[in-house]
C-alpha cells in the first residue's frame, strides 16, 4: 500500500501556502453548495487581497491551483468550463443515476421506460430523458436539475458522454449493447488495422476515446447501419466498435478486441481502421492525420498511469488487411516485425504501416514509445514542480494525500487508472453503496455572499 501511495505523481510535491488555504476554503464552501463558478471565486479572492493567506498573483495563478486540485481528485475543473465541481462524489452519483441498471429503471422509470430501454440498447441519450431521470424523487434532494448544464459539460469534457446534437442528444458509450456485425463494412475498401496493445482489456479507455473523437475532433457518427434492431437510429455504434466520419470523407472505425486464446502474446487491443466505399480511393494522408490525433488522445487518457509502465500500450498492426472483427482470426505484430510467427508467414510491414505513416521505413523510433512518453510526462512534471515551488513558504501535501487515499467514498470518474480493467457492472455495484451528500446547493446569486462569509470566518480563526 505504501508503494502505491508513494508512486503517485504528485506525492511529496510542495505547493504555495496560499494553495493550501484555497483548498480549505473550497472544502468549506462545499458544505453549502456543489458547484462554484470560477468567475465568482476570482472576483471574491481579488476583492479580499488584503488577506495575505489567500493572495494570488493573478487569475492565472488561481487557475493553476485549480488544475492541481483537479489532478489530485479534490475537485473537478477544466479550463474549457467556467464551473468548478466541488463535490466529486455528488457528480459521480449524478452519472450513476443515468447509467442505472434495468431492474432499477423498471421501478423508477415507469412512464419513460420505453425511452430508457432504447437508451439501454444503443447508448443514445435524449436530453429529455436526462431531465426525467434527474427529476425522479430519488434525485430531487440532490438538486441535479439546477446544475444540468454544468454536469453535462463536465461529463463531455471527461469523455463519459459525447454530444450528438447540441442540447438535444448525447451518446453514452458504456451503455451501448448492440452487437457488431462485420457486414456493416460490406462493399468497403479498408486500410490496414492499427493496433494499440494493452496488458488488459481497456474498455473504459475505448469508451472515452470514442466520446472524445466525437466531441473534440468533431467526427460525426456514420449513419449506414442496416442491422439495427432499435426504433431510434441507424447509427454505426456498437458495443465493441464505432464508425465515425470526418469532413474528408474517410470513415474511421474505432474498435476493441479481446482474443480468448491465452497462449497469444497480444490479446487485448484498441484497433483503428480507415475505409472508403467501393469506387473511391483510399488516400493515406487522411488516415495518417487521424493516427496522430488518436495517439494524442490515448496518450492523454493513459498519462495518469505514471510509473506503472506495464499498464501503457504498444503499437502494432493486424498481420493481414481485412475488415475489422471483434473476434479476429488474424494476429497482431509489432511495427518492427517482418513476419507473423503464429501464421508462419512473412509480412510486408512497410505496406501495413504505409496507411498510417508518411515514411514507414524510417520511423522505427515510433515502434514502442512508452519510454519516451513517460520521459515526457516526467519532464512536464518537473516543469510544473518548478512552477509550484516559487512560494516562500511551501507546504507538503504528503499527509493530505494519505488522508484522501483512505476515503472509500471518494470515487472519481474514470481517469485511466488501474480500475480501467474492471467492467462497468462492478463499478456500478460499488457506486450503489456510496453514501450520498444531500446538502442543498446555494443559488448562484448567493455564492459570493457565502464565500465572503467563509473567508471572514476562516481568516478570524486562522
């Protein structure tokens, strides 16, 4: 347990004294409300600059502190949102009510069960269903409806859901149960299959990658699925695959594969394949661009693994070019291989790589980038450390981290840690036992008054 704690990236870091007091202030405010607007916090802090313990050089300094608190799990905050989620457990519970299981939905969603049943099959969530869920009696006391916009915004930023139609419809990958059928790729010309190989089944990373590509890259969902058995859509969204399309016309399939053969070296992978319809030309420059974007997202999703090298990924390819299958018969080979040992056949690796790399023969340095990726993370942490240590009287967070790690109820949303390998059902079971905080949030107009009150009492007691 000691090793797990001390391996955390932020273990032993020193932070400015003002950050320590800001964290205490935020936790005090959390007792009254769950969401705080960043502008309200800054206006209040800047108006109280005579209080040395909460003095910041500027709004950017406060933003840096908020990012740090987000990274260690104290709050939820991103620069793409103006709101700060003060109670992470409250946020998790809001999502828990959306992804509830069928037995609970039959009891709680009697009037809207048909809509919920479609959502439970394909993961497509109408905004009106979100409203109906958060208006249920079991949710009223937690005031989710008052903060719908903030909750949805953070769920999108975290890759838990993706917005399909603004303020109207969302995609929740972890709820999709539609079976993938390879016939959806009939009459298509496919690229080679790019594989990100993991030591475990990276289901949550797959879900968040799909959501990110929709939300952040603007890739729309391909509507060419004639295999659907739901009343809602013909979107190409499945339990183990999603087919997206960019403006350039190239379709990108993002899939997840698990090989049951325990003798194989590479059993678990997220796989990417580009394709066009018959009669069109597959232009490699489009798939190459998407490779870089997807690598950036996967690097970000796995960046919190820190020193756990065995949990990062390697890059390879399927040994033959064929439409994606979630139960493949082909094998995965690394980028440096020139033959497939299980098949006992030679492989033209440069041809496989040519769909995804500009100069396949000269890019061997990209084969296994785990060491470089972690070195980059360490370098970034070093820069951040130097920034943090500018304070005259830094404090260490060691004891705070020890305390936080002991809180069973502090269940942050999926962030790429070693819980990724657990199926969502087990996560739901854990969430079901969480103790919920029912303190009512203060209205927006009251936020500044509450903060002034907390700061005055904090200052007098400090």
